[in-house]
């Protein structure tokens, strides 16, 4: 592929292209330029070079009975055939150096609908300008190593393609190029054909298949302020497949109202868009599709790439495909029935150095979905995914979403802000930010053996469900700064054999239920962290049903404040256990500071439990081992033990103590039945 694009580049330089050598694509690092390729390039340049003698002008007036065929028989290389009127004939050009000049008004009708209206068969240095080719099997065909320039031409009303370039032929398009109302593609480039659009103004519309189609090692170079208006075609607007290769630079492309996808790439095809303005809207299926080993580079876009109001996904990358968005901004909005962006089946989507936020909003399902061993990576960029019908971001089936290198992700007003499931993962690296806000359900959901590594700054606020919800054997690690506030339900839930590790800074404030809950075999650990759990409507921390919480420093220090929660500071129930270590303050909660029920256990060392609205420590049919701690000034009893509990107190400062007759008391302070 690289060799063919080098050929195109050199040919276009001969024709006035400004392509820079350093910007040639490198699709295959193992592909090399051989001596035979250099010989081919030299031969092609010699073929394109002009004739030595002055050209003759042959005039043909088809309205007066003249024919282009007769003029071609007498023409010599370099001659110009100047045509007037409407010509009813099939034109075959096999001589080099011929120019057909229709003077902007000539129409060539094919009387034989099974033959091309104009066929350039192996001829070099051919120019077609100022004419319309219609009513043939194909309008204009450039084939079998031919080389032609097309300037201000129209192809319309042909049974198949309007313009075809094939068989290692090369066509240079300049001026106004229009291909419309043909039975198949507007322009079709295949079988090693090469198409160069240099400053062309291209309109491709109302064709029976694609507007612009590259296939089977067809190659294209779209450059030098070319513009493409591709709309209302029956199938895709622009399609490239089966090892096609295209570079688009300094070009404006509009792909609107096509019957399938706006841009469709598949089967090991590669396209680079450089310094391009692109609009992809109102297509029946996806706006942009990249499939089956294809790759798409969108780099240095001159305006935000607009992909909106398409009938399926805005952008889909699937089946080992890749999309790289670099130094460009993308807007994906109001795609009606599916995701804004979908990445599936071992594919990848990488965003680097976006100069403005990527906006994914108002789509019919998720804003971004990544599934089936795929990846979505943000580097030094910002993503805003808002007001989508489904989740803001969904990551499923062994896939990965990674926020790296100074990136910011903001997900608001969706169903779930970020939904991670089926052994998938999300990573927020240090120095990066994830904000999930005002979503209709959970802010961040980890489900079915999934994981989160939140080393940057994570904020989950004002969501309609849980701030961070970790369920079904999933795990979350919070070594960064995490702020969770004003969610309708729990601040953090860890449920059904899940794990939570906090080693950074965590605020859990003013949530509609417990601040942190571990339930059904879950485990949480706070270590070397600074944590505030304040003002939650239910418990500060609840540990339920065979769960455990280890709230103690591992190597350095833990600062843990559990305060102003509506009920207990820490609740432990149903065969669960809590270890609370030095640096923990439990104060001003509406009910007990520490409560254990139904065969549960509390072990505390060096903590402070003061000013709570119930008891300081309240255990029933459970056990507590409290050492070197302070339990004073609570509204109820500072230590209350009942119904067969086991209580061990050593070296504490305790205000009031109550035990019933069934309590087993040990330690330096014994609890006498009151």
C-alpha cells in the first residue's frame, strides 16, 4: 500500500500537488520501496510528461453531424478535440496525449447502455474537461494503467458507476466534479486504481450504491482544499474496503443523508484524515463505521468533526479495527437509536491531545460503549458524555476504559454515569479526573467481576442511585482523591463478595442512605488514607451479612472521621466483623457510635467515640474488644452490652458502662451487670 501511495504522491507532484514527503502514510512497517517500484515511477512520470510539438485543435459540432470518434481517428498525441452540442456515441480513447474539451456545455449520450459512455483504455496524458457523460453502462472509465485528468466533468444517468478508475490506472480530478443519479457508485476506484483529487469541488449524490467507493487495493489522495459534498446516496456516502488506502488532507468533506453509513471502512483498509473538516449527519445507519481490521486516523482537524443525527450509532469501531483521534475535536450528538460511540470485538479507540472537549450527547442509547475485549483510551484530552438515553459510558466483556496523561472525563444526566461489567476495568491514572454527576441511576457501577483503579481525582455527586456501586465479585481501589456527595442512595456500596480498598483521600458526604455499605460477603479496607464520612442519611458505615471492614493503618497512618450521620456511625450485623484502628473519630452521629448485632464482632484500638445520639458502643449477641480508646459523652450509655455478648476492655477511657447478666466481660475494665 505504501508503494502505491508513493506513486500517487509523485504523480500528483508532477501535476502540481503540494504533498510533503514527511506526511506520507506508513500503514505497513514491513513494506519497502524496491528498485522495480522506482523504475515504475520513472516510467509513469515519463508517460505523463507532455508532447514536444505544438498541439492542434480539432473542432467537432455534434449538433451538425460531427462525431468525436472521427476526430479521434485523425488526432495525434497532444491534440485538443473541442466539442460542441450533444453527442450520441460511445467514445473510446486509446491514443496518448488527447484532450476532449466540451467547453462546459457538451453532453455525450451513450447509445449503447451496455458500454461505457467514455472509455480511456491504457492511454496516457488524456484530459477530459467541461463535459457530461450519461446514459452508458458507466459514464467514464479509466482503466488498464491509463492516466487521465478530469476537469469540470459530470457523470449522470448511467446504469452502473458514474466514474470508474481501475486496473492500476490513475485519474487526477480537478475543478467541479459531479456524479449523480447513477445506478451504482458515483465514483468507484478499485483493482489498484489511483484517484487524486487536487483542489476539486466534488458532488456525489443520488447514486444507487455509494457516493465514493474505494475497493480491492484502490487508493486515493484527497488534498489541496478539495471539497466533497456526498449526500442522498442509496448506500454509504464514502466507502473503502479490501486493502484500500486513502489519505485526505486539507479537505472539507460532508457526508449527509445517505442510506447506510456516512463513512464505512472495512477489510484491512486504512484512511488518514489530516487537517480536514468533516461533517457526518442524518445517515440512515452509523455516521462512521470502521470494521474488520480497518484503521482510521483523524488528525489535526481544522474544526470539530461533527457526527450527529444518524439513525444508528454515531461512530462504530468493530472486529479488530482501530480509530485514532489526535489533535482533533469530535462532536457525537443525537444519534437516534443507539450509542454515540461503540467499540467492539477486540477493537480500540484512542484519543490524544484533543484541543477542546469531545462531546457525546443526546444519543439513543449509551454515550460510549466498549465491549468484547476492546479498549477506549483517553490521553491529554477531555470527554463530556451527557444526556444520553442509556449510560454515559459502558464497558463490558473483558474491555478497558483508561483515563491517562492529564485527561478529564465528565459523565452527567445519563442512566448510569459509568457502567463497567463482565470482567472489564476502568482506570483513572494519577493526575487525571473522572466526574459522574446527576445521572438517573448510579454514578459508577462495577458489576460481574469488574474492577476500578481510581488513582486520580474521582467525583460522584447528585446521582439518582449510588455514588460508587461495586457488586457481584467486583473490586474497587481508591488510591487517589475521591469525593462522593448527595447521591440519592448509598455513597459507596460493596455487595456480594466484592472488595473496596481505600489508600488515598475519600469524602463521603450527605448521601441519601449509608455513606459506605459492605454487604453479603463483601470486604472493605481503609489504610494509609484520609477519610471523612459525614452527614449521610443512614449509617456512616454499615457492614452486613458475613462482610468485613478493616479500618486500620497498614504501614503509616489513617485519619478516619465518621460524623453527623443520621443513625449509627458504624453498624455491624449478621456474622460480620470490623477492625477499627488509631486515627478514627466517631462523633455526633444520630444514634450509636458503634453497633454490633447478630453474632458480629468489633475490634478497636486507639479510637475516639464521643457525642453520639445513642450509645457509644452497643453490642447485642456479639463481641467487642476495645483497647486504649475513648468512649465518653454519648447521649446514651458509652458502652452497652447485652444478650450473651462478649466484651473485652483494656486501657480505655470510658464514661458509663452497662451490661446485662448474660454478658461475658474481660480485661482491665470489667462490666458489672447494672
